[in-house]
C-alpha cells in the first residue's frame, strides 16, 4: 500500500531558492537511486493567500517497510547531512503520513513512472488543498465526499480532484482528511471568491447545508506547483 508523506515547511524567505534547490537537486535525486520513494509534488502556497513562504511537498513511499528505511536514511544514513542542512533553510516543518481513500484518483503509485528529471520545465499549475476536521466519524465524512461532493464537483468544471487522503494515524489529534484538487477554471475560482453563497443554496438538500452534518471546520490553501515538480 502506497503511503504519502505530506510536509508543510516554514521556509526562511531569503533562502527560498536554496530550499527549493535542496529538494530538486538532492532529495529527488537521492530517492531516485532506489525504488522505495519518489517526490510527487513541490508546491508553493501562493503569496496573498495565507502565511508567507510556505512550501508543501508530497512524497510517495512504497509501503510501511520502505517508510522505515527512508527514516533510517534521514536519521543515520546518506540523507542525514541533507536533513541537517535543510534545518538551516527553514524554521520548521510539519509532516503527516497519509493513505489514499479507496476511490481516490491517485491511489497506488507506480514509482518507476514518476519523473525524476530536475531540469523538467512545464506550465505552472494551481491546486486547492482542502483539509477538514469532521465532528462525525471520519468514514462518514469521506463517504460524503465520495457520494455528494465528488459528483457535484465533476459537473462544475471548477476543480478536479487529483487525490483524496486521510491521516494514516492521528497520533491523538482529531481525525482529518485532505482533498487535493487541481484548479481547472481560474475565472470560476475568482467568481467563487467574489460571490456570496445565495440563501437558496444553504437550504436542506443542498451541499452547503448538508455538509454541516459532518463538518464545519476546514482549511483551504492555494498551492502552485513549481515548473519542475514531477506531478503538476
């Protein structure tokens, strides 16, 4: 079962380019030497949409045993120096191990197919990442996504779900789940920001009303994939 290491880094602003090079030229290359893990996304939280100099990375890991080997490489192996130098480029980072929901478009990852070319250059793409903390059981929350939200979104042509994750182990925190969605219509996203939700769309039977039965706390972030990010 593929696991996903999701990390949010508080980067030192003056060292942003060095931090990116540290991931592009060293982390991605070091992972490519084996078959345990691959970097999937390197994204910037867009300035003006939240705290400054936040970088979000998502790394796919083959399975639990491979994750253990990766931890050993970082703690005492060939990636120890890389990790030590990384600490000087950021204030801190928050990581969590995720697993994909059964119906997630991204699920089991064929690591051999993930690009590892640091010189790749592609369009800059925008993602909306929604993290929610349900007050109902996590399974009820993610089932609501699959049964109600995903079909509704498919008709909107605003966003496209790329991946759906839940935390593999909460470690005592409230359960949480993450929707990783590519922005398809920038104009539509702007209208979403500019327009208040009409009262008619808050009535029973509508998404905005019924979703409150499972959650009312979530966080949205706009993330921009770098031109070399393996997935975009």
